[in-house]
C-alpha cells in the first residue's frame, strides 16, 4: 500500500511531507489535541492516534522493512515526533515504548522473535512495559534481586518490580532478572507475556492522581528460554542499550514537547520575566543540541558509553526549571484553576517533580559523569 510516508527518505523530504500531511488531516486530528481526564480514556485515545499514524506509514519510518518498517535512518523517527509536538499533538504512549524497548528487541532478540513482535508494537496491536527498577534497587540496576531459576527449557521467575510505567495496559514486558552471580555480570533480559500465570499488576497512584505506573509481583512465572533477549547473563548490555535509547529518540521527543510547552507558557503568561524565559529556553535548546548528537550517534551505530548520562541530567534539569517558571508565572491557574488548561499545567508541573528520579536519578547520573568521564574517585 502506498502511503504519504513512502518516497525519498531524507530528513528534509520526510519533514516536508509530514507537516503537509498534518495540515491536510487537521480535521481528523483535532480530537487528539484535547485529551480526556481519565487515564483509561487517555490511553484509548492515544492508541487511536498511533493506529492512524501507522496506517499512513509515519510510525514505520526509520525501522527495517523486515520488522514492519519502511526503512531509513532512526533520525526520521525523531523528525516525526518533533513535528507532531510542534503542531500541538501529544505523542502516543507507545512512542516511549517503541523508542526505548523496540530497538533493543530489534538488536538483541532472536530474529524470529523480533520479526513477530516489532510489527505488532508499531501497529499498536500491543504495548510493552519496562521491568527494570526494584524496591531497594531503583537506579542501581546491578543490585537487582528478581531471581530466574533455570528449569530446563524455561526459567522460573520470582520477585518484584516497581515504578513500571503503564504496566496495567502492557501485553509484554522487557524484564531484567538475576540468573547468575551478584553484580552486572549475572543479569539476563527476558521478553515476558504479561498474561502469564503468576503475574500480579498493582497500579500505583502518583501525586497527579493518576495510576501512571505499577508494581509487578511475579510468583514462579514460567518464561520459555526462547524469550531471552541477548545472552543468558548478558542482560547488562541490553540494559545499557535500552538506557541509551531512552536518551536518544525518546529524549528528542521530550525536548520537542518541552519546546512546545515553553511556547505555550509565553502565550499563557506574557508577563513572565524575560530572564526566566531566556534561561528556560537556554536549557531546552541545550538539551536539543545534546539530544541531536546522541540521536545521530545512534543512527551511526556508535557506542555511546556513559555519554547519555549528560542527556538525562540535562533533560531533568530543563523540565523541572520550565515548570518552576510556569508555577511562578501563573500560580493561581496551576494551584487552584479549573478546566482543561489548568489541569494540564498542574499535571505537567507535578509530573516534572519526578524528572530527576525516573530513568536514572540525577544523583546517580552525576556520579557516573564524575567517575567515568572526569575520572574522579568513586564515592
């Protein structure tokens, strides 16, 4: 089927075609500008947006054809997400999953598993979640304790995960488990069906009032060995690649959204001090430049090492500062206002408080930079 996304796969050509497509379909897309209030309805609405974008081919750009894509570089995925944000549309929930977990399954999973699973993710037929953090082992992944016992042709997995975003909607989970010795050398990544017997999903309500994440309890869950991603005891490489992707296209999507939100702040509160707006712009634009470097490095297949820690640290700094300025500029709206606009600003402000925690705490990122980039003594 020929879609608007077919054609010359250069950044300029895709950007031009996609912006034109957004303009031509503004009527069909208008319903996605204002989201419902209930999280179940939000998820359903954004799933419809994803399917619409997939049918037109845009979500398939930058993915290999054998995995359901249309080919081209990973940068094309960044272009689509950037223009979507610039036009005022929210990214589908699954964008984060696609960009954080999809590349790891494409790179490390057995070819048959990748070919079977990636097209379903891109189409929106299923969603995935990321089972990394544990009670007592959040940013310190090497200390995770969820145990997977070798039982012949399968593993038996028991333990708990926490802060697993949108797990209540997920069909699969990329799960880090302990299969060997303590430390990073004894970790394995598994691709687990969320309807497997023994999995209990418990939504956790954030201070926004929404169940944005969950705890997962696994009680002797059987996972076939053909669901190993990468090598047994080689899950650390998968985890580090996932984190680099989280700070690649996913971070690029976030900075694009922050730029759009900054523009909205200036419109909503023109009295905000120029110096405060200027500093927010500097932080967001610096994140844009750093994220662009990471995105291009990923497209080139480069080994990023610990450099994405800079992206994560700057991303949380920019996001928290931007919404600090928003609270300062319109306190009555954010603290007491009713209606959709006030609700959105309030939720974004509250969610920004977690920016320096999720995906790797700011303190951990500073330690990584200090020890592995600057060569300072280990804390």
